[in-house]
């Protein structure tokens, strides 16, 4: 009762703390922040550090900073890789979203990957509390994705959602408001970007960075053969001569580069399907599978997976925002929050 009363006087927040992007929603207002999970830190001669930039401004600095500035992605593979910088980033986003409105610090619900250990969950919660949150709830990513995709999670029907984010891919079977089965693998967008970097290096002797690889994935990445292959020009450093060079890369090259990642994601999905109880499996056959996350936007991915598992596969509306939207709904609907989120 006291928590509910406090909530009336604060702007509660929902945070999708992603490896690639962080989205923040204010209760009753929707998404107010959607920025890369990057922090630029400046160091003085004594080693003291200060935040130079956060979000898009910091991402623009990746790979371009002088020696006393570091552009850091504190989240790796869906978990906190740098606790101190993550806390700085969460504090920045909370202060920016909350804008010191209300009489009390905000309650915060944070979406986390299913596969986090208790230590990692505690680290996420501590970061938010140290950044100024009054209470911190955690909700697992497959459930948030299902809610955000509009899946009727409260009904006694089995539904299967696959969320392909930056650091992790989450596969979850929902029924009666809970996760019946779930699996999290650390193969997702970042893994594909690295695969593209390695492929370009091996086949073209060209060194490119993460941002270039990500752009290639977005612009010409495809999971299936296209009638007319897409082409992009990519620039980098020749690893043999050291000179700057440009080459033409096709969607077929990118498809070959990310093939292994897509196979691992599909195998994780098959593994969950094989363990699904027969009653729920029948529902999934009827309902199909829903894809969310940025990875769902890879051209032809729905057809690629459907051809392998022989079931209909659908891409959620606005898949990039599905997890954030689901986390926000959980914050808006307190019964969902109490049922699916949990406090350590």
C-alpha cells in the first residue's frame, strides 16, 4: 500500500537495458529515450575520469577518440561488463528521463536476459539503486518481448517468441502469465557484426570496425538468397599493405558471414521446441512463432526459420521496440508487474 502511494508522487520508469541500445519509458508518457548503450569517458593526467558523452553522441566517437578519451560499451553479451560505467550510464538516463519531477525517486523496472546469473541480476539491480532508483524490479526479456509483441500471455495457450537483440537471443514459451520454457544464448547482433568483420578480413584482406560491420548487416544483410543481390561499398585498411582501400561487398557475402550465427539461433529455437510439453506444442503449431528485436529485421529471416522448422514465423510490429514496449506495459499494469517481475 505504501509503495502504491509513493508511486502516485513519482515518475516511475521502465528500462530496456540493451547491449546495443537503451530505451527508457516514463509511466504514462511512453518512450522518452532511445539511445546507444555507449559512454565516452575522459581521463585527466591524474587518472580521474568524467563523463564526456552518453548515447548517440558517445557512439559517434567509437574508434575515433584520442588517447585520453575512451568510448565504452559497458554492456556485453547482455550482461554488465563494466559495473562503474554502467552505473554512470543508468544514472544519466534516469536523471534525463525523470528530470527531478515528483516528490520521490522513481521506481524502476529493468528488462534483463533470461540467462543472467544471480550475481549478474544483483549487479543490474545495484547499478539502478546506486543511480537513484527507489525500488528496482527485474523482468525477463522473453516475457517482456511477448507482452510487447501483443501476445496474449495470460491465456492458457502456448506461444513462442524469439527476441534477437544485440548481445543475446532469447527464446521463450509463455502460457498463463508465465515462462514455461526459456533459453538464452549469447549469439545475436554483436556476434553477427564480429562475424562480418572476420569474413571481410579473411576474404578481402580488409580491416573494418564494428560500426561499418553493423551498417553492412542492416543495409545488405540477408538470411536467404535474393532474386537480385544487394551491393555496398566498404572502406577500411588493407591488412597487407596498410593502405586505405575500398571493396564491393554483396548480400551474398554478408549471408555467408552470418550463416553460423543464424544456425545457432535456429538450433536454440529447435531445442526449446523439442522440450515443449505436447499440449503447448499444439498451440505453437497453430499460433506460429513471433520474432522480435533488431535481428528480426534481417531480410528474409522469417522465411529462413520457417523453412527449417516447418511452422509459420511472424515478425512483430516494430520489433526493435517490442521489449521496451512490453517492459512499459508491465510498469503500467501493476498486476503484470507483480506477477512477472521479481525483487531479489
